[in-house]
C-alpha cells in the first residue's frame, strides 16, 4: 500500500515553446525529470499554453529539488528557455529561482 503525503512546496518549471515538436520534447523532458527526482519530489502535472509549458513539481525541499531540476535543464540544453519558481502549496505568491538575476514577478501563464 502506498501512502500519499502532502508536500509543502510546489515548483513550477516554465519552458518556452508551443509547437508539436516542443510538446513532444516536453513529454520526454517530463519523463527524464521523474527519473532525475526519484523519491525526493513528485512531478504532479503539466499545462501547455500558446507559448510555454508548465511542469508542476511537489516537494518538501525546494532548494534541493531546484538543483536537481537545474542540472537536468543544463544537461538537456533547456536552461536558456526555462524559468523556475517555487511557492508554498496553495499559495499564489511565487519566489523566482531561475533565471538567477531575473527581476519582476513570476507569472503563471
């Protein structure tokens, strides 16, 4: 029996691109992300918009999870197209994690 536990934080990985090729690429990236995170976090869902894809990741350790996500983004050459933010589960306020020196607020599109 698997017990689900509610994780305290959610990270959003937002990747620019909206073509069918980008969608297929996102699905492959999402599978890689599930493998990369293992038991440390849970890839919850994804949402595709006209110019971007959001992948939602639940975690209790946003710093560690971000480092794992960033490593995968770098390895798969997606870091330049990515924005990553975190929030407390259920909150509307995000903390921007990447790009490192970005200004302004993260917008969940």
